[in-house]
């Protein structure tokens, strides 16, 4: 057989890993004197050693101690067997018993395989844990987001239900406030309880106030404006305002945050007569 074909056949790898048959071992031993074959044996042995150290995982001290004790006993037995062979042979080639060599190869191969399996398993479990953790976090964020949206919808639903009941009450006066000149697109509605004199306002269509600005509701009583409170920026349905016994009209102006003692007339957005 050609030396290159022999090296590429995989028999050397089986030989080093202790997986070769007796016939294959005999054949490798026959070609070991060839420099190319010996180099192939050395190269594969060195690559196994490098891979083992690269993927090595340090075991707990107690495991290492037990393994070393077990190996020490095995080495004592092997040394005794080796002495018997040495004392009963004259050939230099018999100084390394084939049985011991095969045990060493098998142990080395088993160690490498276990290290590779352990490293692969650790990587696999870590990746699975990372993926599962990321999926859990994503689902948790999604759940919290859906819960927050649900709470908002529930709040809006209750507000609109209250508004519907309010509009159905015959004692509730509804005053529409259309947009003033130059702001015709705006609209708001005042609900005025003629019994309790409570006032509610619905900002049907008002632009979002600019920074440091807030809408303020006014009642016109005997020709004088009376403050009925500030519209909550978070109010999207019906807002509870101040109580007023009587009024001839209502209006909304845009004022500085916190309100103004008197309305800014050029910032009036809606106006309606009671």
C-alpha cells in the first residue's frame, strides 16, 4: 500500500484512539519505522492533546483526588506487570507491552471524548438557558404592555359609561361649545346638573396644549367670568369641574399651567351659551 494512502485511510487515528483491530495495530507497527507514518502519529497525538487542553473543564478537587488515587492503583498494577515482562524478555521492543499501550490509548481517547461531550453539553445548555431567558423576558414585557393597555381601555370604558349615563339623565343640561372665530374646528361640551349644580366638561376636539400650558374652564355669571378649574391633561372623556349655582355661558381658554385669575381672551378656543 502506498504510504500516503495508508496515512489518509484513517487507520492511524483509530490506532491512536485505541479503536483499531489487532490486524490494524500490526499493520501500523509494521509501518512505524517510516518517517512519514511516525510524523502522522505524532501530529494526530499532538492535535488531540491541544484540543483536550483547549476544551478542558477543571473538575472539583474531590473528583480529582479520587481519580488520582484510582490511577495510582492502576499504575502500581501496570508497573508490576511491566517488571514481569522486562525480566522475561531480551528484546528492547518488548519493553513497552502492547497491552499497556492500548490501555493508555483507550484512557486518553476516553478522556478526550468525555471532555468534548462535556464542553458541548455545557455550551448547548447555556445557549438553551439564554434563549429561554430572553423569550421569558420578551413575554413578560409583552404581558405588562398588554396589561397596561387593558387598564387604560377599562378606565376609558368606565368614563364613557359614566358619560352615557350622564347624558341620559333628564336633569342634566348639555351645553355645546363650538369653536370661536379662527378656531372653528374646536369643540367641547359642558354637562350641568340642574339639581346638584355639578359641572362636567367633555373636550370633544381640542388641540394638545403646548408646553407649560393648560386649558381652563370659565362660567359667565352676570357678565363676569368665574373660574371652574383646569382640565386634566389626562382627561379624554368627561372631566369633573367646580360647582356653579347658575351661569349664562361657558368658555375654555388656554392659560399657563396652574391657571389664571382672569381669562386670556385671545386664547379662547370654545364658547357656548347655557
